[in-house]
C-alpha cells in the first residue's frame, strides 16, 4: 500500500516534471539554429560533468560535497524509486539501498540548509531557492523513513507511511517541478547544456580552453540581424545555456564591475535573458542581487522585444559596463558563456543600431578611418623608437622574431615598456624586426565593442600582411593582441606561433641569452592580465620570469586564473559607465594589501589603468622594465 | 592643444638624419675647450644631454675656421686644422651612443673678436668699421682674404664630416663675418660684395658653395642667422626673410636657425640673450616669419625655458625644432623626464644668465642651480643611493640647505630639515622681492618640491639650537644657516639700513635715498630699482668703476637700463666713509677713491649693501661636541671621496653663506659636492 503510493507519487511527479521540461525546452527552439553534434555531446556528457563541472564546483569544497551528496543521493534515489515501482523488484535489499541514497541526500540537504540559513553567501538568490533545503530534506527524510520501514518489512502504521509518502512527494514535487523556473532547472538544462554546448572545445575532451570570439557572418544578407537584438536572436543552445543558470552567484562574486558598483551583475544579466524568453516576462520575482543602482520590476520583456534600451530589460549601461574579463565564465559551474552573450548584444547595438556609447563611437570611427584607435598616423608608430633604429620587416625580408608592437607604441607610458623590451631583445641578440607603419591595430577593441565589421577588416588585412612576411614567431607585449592574433586570427587564415613577451623573456633567461646580474631582491606582486591568464591560461611564465630575476613574489588576493580585471578590457574605459568606485582602485587595494612595493604588470592596458591610481600605492612596473634592470651587463 | 609630449616627441627628418624629437641645444661656448679641442669635459657635458633624451645637441659656438678668428683664448674650438678630427670622432661616438645627433657651429668672427691674443693678427671685416663691443677697427678684406677664408670654411666643413658629426651650421648671427657682409650697418663696400642685398649676400653664398663643393649635397649644412637685427641701420625682418629664402632656394642650407637681434653693443647683447626680465620666447615671431617663406626646417632658441612654451612653438607651426639650450644647462635630462611623464621633476631654467655671464669674463659656464652641469666628470646628475642609511639633520632651508636635504634624500638617508622662517628660500626669497629678479624663486621652489617629494621632513618656524639638534640624535648635521647683512663698520654705520630691510618691507623707502653698494652684485642695483619704482628719489653710489660691475654682460645692461629709465643717479668711484645725523635726516660722506676728495649727501635714508656675514652661532655651539669638530675634509671633498665617518658621535658640516658669504651657485655646489658622497 505505502510502496504503491510511493511509486505512484514518484512516477507521477517525474512524468509531470518531464512534461514541464519539454514545455520549457520548446522556448529554446525560438532561437537561431546552431550546428551541434548531439551524439558526441551525449557521449561526452559524463566526462564533462565529472571533470569540467567538478573542477569548477570543487573550487569551493563545501559546495562540492553537498552537491555530490544531495545530487548523487537524489539521482540514485530516483533511479531506485523507478526500479522499485515494479512490484517484483521490491526486495528489502533495494529498499536498503534506497535508504542509503536518501541518507546521503539528507546529509547533503542539511548542508544546503546550513549554507542557506547560516552561511548565507551574498551571491545567492532567495525566493523559491530558499525552499530548496526544506524540499531536499523533506523528501530525503520522509522517503528515508519509508524506505527503511519497507526494508524492515513495513512496521509503521499505514496512515503514518502514507503521510510520509505525502510529505516526501511534496518534496519531490518541489524539486522536480523546479525544473520549471525552479532550483532544479539547472539539473536538466545543465546536463543538456553540457551536451549541446556552443564551445565544446573548452572541455577537457577538447582543447581545454576556447576563448576566441566566433566570427559573425557579415556576408550572407538573409541570415537575420547582426548580433542579438532580441533574445530569439541567440542560437538555441545559447538560450539553453542561459536557462541552465542556477543563480549560485559565483559570477557575481567574481565580477569586477559588480564589485565596483557598476550597474552590471552577470547573474542578473543571464536572468534578464531567461526572463525574456517568456512573453511579458519581468523580473519582479527575481530575488538575487540587482544590477547595482538599477531597479527591478520596471521593465517587461518577451522573445521578440528589444533586449537593450533605457526602458528595456537590459539597460545600456549594464551592457557596456562589462570589461570582458571572463571572470564570470571562469567561475560559472553551468559553463555559461556570459562574454559571448555580451558581445552578441553589443554587436547588435553597434552594427544594427549604431548605439555604441560615449567615447567608444569615436574610437570606432578613428579605427575605421585610420586603422588605429587613437586616430594617429600609422607612420608615427615608431616615433618613440627613432633612436633605437628598429629593423623593419619589409616584404621579402626575414627575421626570427616579429615584434608586434600594438597600440601601446602610441602611448608615452607604454613606449617605456616597449623600449625596455627592445633593449632586452638587443641584449639577448635576438634577430627581430617590426612591421613599422604597416602594422594595423589588431581589432581587439573594435571586436569587444561589437564592431565586428571593423574587426574583420583589420584582421583580414593584418593576416594578409603577416602571411606575406617570413618569420619564425610573433612576440608581443600586449595580451589583447596576443589573444587576438593567436586565437581569433586563425578563423581568417592566420596561423602562427604567437608568444607573450613574458614567455619569450623567460625563454631568453633560461637559455642564458639574458643573464641576471642584479637580482631584484624586492617584494613584487604580479597582476595577471585577463587576456593572458583567463583567456590563454598563461599564469606560470610571468611568475617564473619574476622568480628568475630575483623578485620576492607575493600573491595578491585574486590572482592567477581568478585574477581581478584592471578595468581596462572590452572597451570599458571608452564606454566609461559610472560606478561607485573605479575598478583599478579596487585592484590596487589588493596590491596594497600584499605589502609589496612593486606591482608588476604585463599588459599595456593594465599598466595605464593601474598606474592611473592615485598614490600612495606600489610602483607599477612592466615586467620587461624589471628584467631590463636585473640583467644589466656588468663591466 | 596636444600635450607637450605629443607635440615634442615627434621625430623630424632632415635629409638622411632623423632626429628623435623636437628639442635641441644650440651651439654655445661654455668655455670647456682645451687647446682649441673639445676634450673630455666638453664631451661629457653634451653626452649628459644625449643621455637625457635630447634630439640634437650642437656644440662649439663660434668654432673658428681661420687663424685670424682666434678660438683658443676663449677656450673654444678651432677647426682650422686637422688635429681636431680625432676629437670630433670620439665626441660623435659618445653622443650617438645615446641616440642623439651632434653638430657644430663654424664661423669666422670677422671684427667681433680681439686682435691681441693668440696670433696677433688684425681682425677683418667687410669694411673698416669699428666694432663697439670688442673695440677694434678691422682691416677691410681684400681678394686674397676672400680666397683664404672661403677655403678655410670648406676645409673646416670637411673636418666636421670626417669627424663623424651629423652636420654643422655657419654662424651668420650676432655680427659674425658673414652677417657683417649682410648688414648695411657694417658693409660699406662698393665692389660686388657691397651695395645691393644681392651683393651683400654674395660672400656668404660663395662660402656655402665652396662648402657644398667640399662635402657634397648630402651632408647637413645649416645657418644661424638673425630674423631682424633690431637696429636702425641693420638688417630688417624683410631682409632676413629674403636672405633665408635665397640661401634655401639655392640648396645651400638644410636648416635655418633663427634668433632675434644682434650683439654689437652691451644692450643688444643682453637682448639677444634674454634674461629673466623678458617674457618667455620673446622673439618667436621671427623664426615664424621665416618658416612661412622657406621649405627647410627652422630652429630657434631664445628663452624657451619650459616645455609648454616649446610645444606651443612647434604645435602652432612657428618652428620645427625648439632649442632649449639654457633649459638643458639647468636640466640635461629634460626630455627623458618628459618621456617618463615626470614633468614635475624638471629643474626649469630661471633665466638668471649665470651660465653665460661667466663665459664673457673668461670663466666656464656653470648653472646657478645645477652644480653638476659642466662638472659631469665629478658631479652626478643622478644621485646614487648610499650604502648605508643615515640620519641627517639640516638646518636652514635656503639654497644650500635645500640642496643638501635633496641630495641626502636621494642618497636614501632619513633627512630632517629645520627652518627658522615660515617658508623656504632663505636669501633667495629676499633677493626675489626686487622687481624682475622674481624668477629666482624658481631655484628654491624646485628644491623644496623635490625635497618634499623625496620624503624630507621639513619643520618650519623652528629655531634650531644645540639642544634641539641633539634631541634628534642625528648621524650628520649640516648647517646651512646662511648669512645676515653686513652693516659695515665705518663711523655712523648704525644710521644706515640694509637692502634686506628695504626688500623685506621692514623699512619703507621714502624721500631721498642714498643706496650704497659695496659689492657690485645684483643686490644694490636691484634694491635701488625697487626703491625708485616706489617713488623714492634714489642715488646709487659705488666704489666700482660702474654700477653692478660684478654682474655679467646679459644682466648688467638690464640693471643700467632700468636705473636710467627711473632717473636713478649713478655715482661711481666713491666709497662711503661716514654717516652722521642732521635733524631727522642723514648726511653721507662719500670719498672719491682717486682724488680722495669728499662729498656729502643730505638724504632721508641711507641703504647699504655690503654682503653678508655668516650666521655661525649654532655652528660654534655644536663644534666642540661634534666628532669631526666641524671640519670638512677638503681632500675628500675635492677628490670625491666620502667624508670620514666617525666611530661614534655626530659629524658636523657647514655650507653656503654660513661659512662665508658667496652666491647661490656656491651654496648649492657646497651642498651637492659634500652630500653626494655622504
């Protein structure tokens, strides 16, 4: 009687849940088509879950533990419950197994409760999420008693058993119906997202990292709008990804814009997109942290309504506050690609509406007219280096290292870093050359600001230029150029070995081409550039280089792959959205807290952003400058 | 307007030569030559600017091409024979190493020199017209002089090229031989070299043609010339534009380096080298007028002391290259600081003219505020850190004390500076009260700013005593307590006030005033001017042969001009021997130093300027208990070795006017020379 009731309740709830999930899934079909290899994705699912998702979740071990217990217990319990629905299989041993699974889940549920009620991390959403511990423990405890009772032969009075089934059934319903805008939505959607992920190469079964933006098809006239103006302009598997968000708030905790009080909370941004999937959707029921300074409940949205606008679901300031630092992507256990979404939204704003804000519009105009963001004449790129007499690689010439100068060559401060780098290359006897007036801006800023057309134009011309020169590899001191050349130019036919100067200088020190004669001996904090660390996974070489020159290296709060952005990426200094603080000021606080008198940087943008912080603060030094001082030849 | 860095850090290409930015130093004559050669001192002086980021440094002002234009007596350079070439090679290597270009100025001085020096040859010129400044009447050039001198120019040009110099300019400014031919004020010839402007230009054209034949069209050759002689019978701006255009269009010159005025008399000379009484860039319109008419780069120097003005001159299109010659004497690392975003650290030229005034009395060029300039072999422009940190206490925030504090802080020492007054500056703050001498405050303003920036703790309003000094337990005490006015010890000297009393406002000048100047420096003349501008009826008396006799040739004429304009009566060759009262007025007794006759002046006030006596009370209080008994080891000081460090106790040093009243440069050199090795 109790067992039958249990089975009925379970199967009913699961069937209803499945129906709900299917209804939900229909919404994604409104999105654009995407090339997805579902079978390969399905085959890769367990591995991606166990390796990639767990690597992210495991960064907070407590969460990993409660998740393993509650989710593992729940899944096992569901499987056993389905099996136990067949009366011939209702063996006491199976009931015992079910009891074990539920006990595990109960433990996990209690931990969830502890986290939500006692620890209360700021990034968590409330509302229905706050019922989650109750549902988990209610279901697990009630069914545990039932299972234990059944394995013992059923000693409880039937009404008590039925009451327990009812209680557990409520818990189960709460959990399973939660696939409909509820906490457990992420379980189904997350799994499907792993299957149909738009960047399968990011998983361990692929390249392990995939951060380059995808080219936008600008040639095909009938492929719809450029970028995403409405939520249905996203590909269906992107919509699936947004729907997988469990509102855990890890992105919010990592986001530099959010921390600085800029009107951007990546979690809320994803929810804005999710809510827009429903006609008339609004965010009144949203219970997490807001976009700082922005109200909730003011806008309604729908699949075909404009997503971005002063009155729309996403305020333009929210969209343009993003620095594309990828901290959110790095932290997201659901493998959501926030930055791709931001760039898609920006592409529509810039290419279809011409709505790029503030100084960004002017910079894009300069880029189109002059091929560099400052509107400088290209033949002035080497003005700072007249006395260095840099060899220029002409057509037909050849060199070992092609030094890509980037637009730092136009900037007084970064000219000093470049000068140090050039002196080091000379000191080490490297056969290098530059492109001189032929080098164009790599297009990084244009692309992050959504101006894919200008980016592609620059990319094609740079690729043609570079493919017409002979060199062994490219070295650059600009992580943005490094990323663009290395990861985004291959789509345009440019495939070369590209090195960041820190890796190359490390090579020179290790090979003995540079000799450390005056070890630094001072404490140094190293700030990882986003486009070197998170975008390219390079966090070791700069550290090894600093170690090699005798720096006493200190790690700041938030470093390596979890480094905090300087505030300078993604065109953010151009869109210039106001917040409560400046992002570089916050980052400098991390540096100050390290106590190191020197903050080493490895990116022209970081250099400018961090050196712009008012004193007192550690001195900002480009790594090349430190290496130059440490390798002065002795007389 | 773009930033100075944006405008000035822009290369300029002249033929094959690309200059790294728009700032240069013009050829001048610092008096560092030796045997007519640019040896180590001369080279190090220019190398420092090359290290400091300058694009082009030009040396050898008025370097001679012929035996009747002597160079060695002025410690200048003779390019009249091949023996100079190895020095040029060494020099150009040294400068090129740091990415700068090096050029020289060649000239024949014509009548603008003396005949009674090296070779005892008469001076030559276009016509036998007397030159006022050098008091000589030249020989009118005849055919073989033309041949000889033109050949001399060509041979000198070859020596520059062989010596690896990037180019040279001919001086046709300040009244040298070429512009003596140009100027109707000198050239009265009736042959093909005189009369029309075309004829007057001929000699110069022939010189350049011979040079081109010798070094070719590829070598960079320029000219330095006036844009307007600013005299009635001289070259007008139109003449100068025509000359520049003619020479440029004929392909004779690759750049034109324009200045305003000429230098045939004392006042003209002072105007052509504008001091702090002038606004910045007073003659910028002259190169601008020529730049409009020529297709070659235009250079210009004349009191461009700050980078903002330099940037304006380039950005607005007046010039292509800005020469900041004296600005580089004050701070040879000017351009490096610009490139490094350290504009605040630039030690800006105040226009005191100390550098140039010294060379016209046969001295070497030294900067009033930068003791390292011209002394690169012994004095560093960038102070190195000391091996050990010491606690240094400096008393007195005048130029000596501030420089001591700055250098000690650069050395890494912990520095405490005590100053009795409420602000820094010392005697400079007093001197700067006098009318156009105001810019002197720049000297101590920069030192104060640097000291603060380097972490020197400055306590104002603190009268240092032996007790306060000891309470700080310093390792080193440096007394820069300065001086107090010497009131003289003649009968009735107590009835006079001092120039300090007047300049600080303690005594208001009224009625008739006798200013008695016993030093011949700036102070007496500027105090007289100060009082006259306030309505006093002023007579200035001095035992010297001329008022402000110790003031150099770019400053003294300004003093005299102002005193004449204000109707100040100037009495020379008289010594003040006695003062006695008459009612509430004073009678000054002045004795003629030659006849010993006495004259009396009945005046309302008598102001004396007799220099300073040291404030040495604190020194005497501290001397006995100091480890070194106040002794500065002069052998160590002169050889650049650290002063002996006492086993225990505190070392005591005394610098600047606290030792003996001298001048600003002496105070700063005292401080820098001692402290760089502490």
